C-alpha cells in the first residue's frame, strides 16, 4: 500500500485520535497558522476548538505563528505585527492557556531556521515540485514560483521537528507536507542516527463550516465571522448574507446554500437540534426569522470569548509578554535540538 495515500493517513489518524484519550502524555502536538488576518468561526470550529480540547486533556501543545509563511505567496508583510498580536489575543480568548501551550513565532527562533540547511539536503527537487498544495498556492498567487514557496514544506518540517512534535492536526491540504516531514525525519535518522520522531497527521474532524453564502468560510470571500467582530458587526454581516425569496425555510445545501449555511451556523453555535429540525421550527418565517435566530446563536456563543478578549486586551503589555515568553521557551528547545543535530552530524568543534 502507498504509505502516502489518503486512506492510509486517515487510518493512522483515527488510531491516534483514539489513543490520545488513553495516553495523552505520549503526544506532543505542534500546529500553527499564518498570521494573515483575524481568526474566524471557520478556524474555530475547524481547529482551534480541538487544540483547546487536546491541551486540556494533557497533550503537550505548541503553536507556531508562521510569520515567514506569509511571504511564501505574497509580497508584503504589511500589518504582520498587528496580525500576530491579534492572533495571540484570539487564541487566548478561545481558551489556549499560555501556561500549558507555548505560542511562538518561527522568525524569532534562529536554531529552528538553521535546521533548514541539513533538511534541504534530504529532499530532491522532484519531490519539492510535485507537492500538490504548493502547486495550487503558486497558481492562486499569480506569481512565479519563488524559492521560498517551493521549499516552505521543508521549513514547516523544521517547525514540527525542532520540538519533536509527533502529532500534527491538519486539514487534508496539509497532508503532503506531513508526508514530506516524515520523509525528512526518516532520512535524517537513517543517515546520522536517530534524533527525530516521524510525526503523524491527525486529520481534523473538520466541521467544514460554510461561509454565510454557502462557500467555504474565508476572509477573502467576505463571508467570515471573525471571533473579534462585535455583536453589531456580526448582526450586520448575517443580515447582509445572501438567502433566497422562498419564505419556507428548508435545509438543502445544494439548492439553498445561503439558507443552509445559516442553519448550520446556528446549530454549530449551540442552537440545539439539527438543521432540519431548526428549519421546520422556522417554517414560513422566512429568512428574517432565520437570521434573527442565527444572530442570537452566534452572538450568544461568542459572548464569553469576546468578553475575555476585551479583558486581555486591556492588560497593557500582556500579549507581548506571552509572545516573548513563548519565544524564549521555543528558543531553549530549538537550541537543544540543534545541539543534538550537530552532534549526530559530527559538527562539534
Ligand atoms: N501551513 C499551515 C497553514 O497554512 C500553517 C503552519 C505552519 C503549520 N507551520 C505549521 C501547520 C506546522 C502545522 C504544522 O495553515
């Protein structure tokens, strides 16, 4: 069987998910995000909520704010400082506990970045070029393929391996990168002696939350509800969302994407019951009644997070302190790993 096939990854991922509950202490989870904007409900239900759960179960957790990845497919770092700051605020508001979880920016960890050199020697140009996610990102960017975009999966391997992460919660699009990371770990260990674990992907049970127009929730589509939005902004966004003129509300994702996305959003935000039940309850109330229910559900669900966010934002210098402390701890780990790598390679002088 092809080890890299989706079925194989899914099977391993299911086994790990089951084992996590039994032996959380065996796992070190590393995952991360690109700081390109505010986190929204799609991120929350897709991954953040699960990170908090794993953290609270006793899995060792680390989160990289992947600032260098921002320039893989765009030409600017405008707003990056503000994006990083707000990303940390979103994490903390959502329940990430900085006492348990190290939050760091990989640009601040020199020894992590230095792993890139030995790692690049372990991959071939052909392997880099056939990564389907890199290809898709290059096409979407409309730019020529840069050296960084081509090699960022190797840099992502540095993110994972510097702290010896052995489980990486990811969506399907990130599977090729995890496969590449496993290959790098395996080749390094074979060549120089065992230093790295071969990390496993944990496919997030991605509740693919639809955006308000039924397409995938994404900031670039203008259909995303940011965790940091105010109740008024949220109400406005929901009010503006596209439904249809049929007053009778039904759950029909194919033919009524807008209406169905709203129903799903209410259900995810704890309205109770299923989408079909909620639709039946609204009946002929039309999209006005539906939107009112969704607005209440979303704002009710996000209220405690927004409150916590505001409280944390009030504390002068607190977020900066979390980042500095996270980077300090990540540097300690990275330096220790790089020392092991130098020793394994005989580069000790
Ligand atoms: N590439 C990931 C994304 O776009 C972010 C990321 C960077 C990441 N480094 C990582 C995810 C390491 C998992 C592990 O979402």
